[in-house]
């Protein structure tokens, strides 16, 4: 009898160990799939994990994250609600649920979840996320405060500076925005978005020479980005370097022939060069691509 009890015990113990091994192996497989961008495959593996161990909070959070990446934010929220029932002290539950709600434009509800995450743990990502939701509902000052808190936690946090700079620009603080983009470039000289946004800010400040330098730096990092050439062309046009502007619009259109604004911009430069035929051709192309302003000018001046 004693031997039978021992045999049953060891059998049960072996099954538990085997189950744990399978769960771990499947979980790691799912993580690898997610890391490699194979989201459907990752989802299948997380489903397997949760069939074996329904209370595995990390698996629920990770599956929710994958669902969000697959645009199933309702499914993500369902998983995170379940995870909260199991362990309400895990901040990643609220952070991920807040992100899902943000994607669904439920910004105020998202902020409530980010509040919970932050009350448990002060993390730069949590402050950044709350700032993004605040920014989305026009609470710019509150957003800047949160981006600043994120930067206090991580002084090299590029996203914190980038989002704070963008928000300062919305408030008309162009100098403050440029200061934030400067900080990003100092941290990472290969951050093309920082050069682009600094260039856009300088363009808005009519500093066309400075904008051209920044767009040129961005182009060196992203030579196949058509919008960068169009942006630089605008500044070239402002300082009457029309040949360079045409060259940039040509490049932008070569990279993306479906952008009506590039044709419209080139039409403006051709107008300044007294190229009436070329101007009307570009206005027509822009109008055909759906740009109403181009159609109005074409109808008035080219027919």
C-alpha cells in the first residue's frame, strides 16, 4: 500500500514537472515568434500555453499584446481583464490595456489605466503613454509634464524628447521644440525623425536655410523617403532656388507618383519660372489625384 501511494505521488509529481516543461517551452516559442513578427504563430502558441495554465499572467499579457498588434484590441482588453482578476498588482496589465484603449481612441479610459500602472511603478514608458493620451485630447500642458517625468527617469529617452518637442510645437513654443530635437540628435545623431521635425519647425519659423540643412541630414539617413525631398523643395522655393526645388520635387515624384501635393508644389515653382504649360500639367496631375485646391486653380487658370 505504501509503495502504491509513493508510485502515485511520483507519477503526479512527474506529470506536474512535465506540464511545467511543456508550458515553458511553448511560452518561449511564442515569445520568439512575436519577436520575429510572426504574430499569428505567436498567438497559436500562447493559446496552447493558456490551455495548460489559464492563470499564467505573463502569457495573458503577451497574448493581449499580440492581439493588439493584430488590431484585435477588444480581444486584448478581454485578456488583460482576466489577468487583472488573477494579479491586480502587475503594472503591465494596466499599461497594455491603456495602450489598447488608446488605439481605440478611448483616451480618457486609457489615462485611467496608465494612472493605475504609474501608481504601482514609475516607468518612462507609462508616463510617455499617458502623455500621448493626454495629447490626443488636447491636454498639452499635462502631456508635457508627463513627457518631462519620463525624461527624468531616463535622460536618454529619445521618444520622451520627441513627443515633448512635438507638443511644445503645438503650443507655439518653437524654440522649446527645437531644444528637444537638439537633445535627441545629441543622444542619437542618426535619428532622422529628429532632423525632419527640427527642419519642419525651422520651416514654420521661416528659417529656410536651417530647414534645408536638417532635411539634407534626414535625406542622408533616409534617401528613399519622398516627403523629405518635397519638404526641402518648399524651402528651396522660399529662397528662390527654383532649379534645386524642381530637382527635389522630381525626386519626390519619382519615389511616389501618387502624392498630389508634390505635383502641386512643383506647379507652384513652374509658375514662378513662367512655365505655364508645365504648371498646368502638374496642376492637372495633382487634381486627378484628388487635390481639390489644384483642381480649383486649374479650372480657373488653365482651361
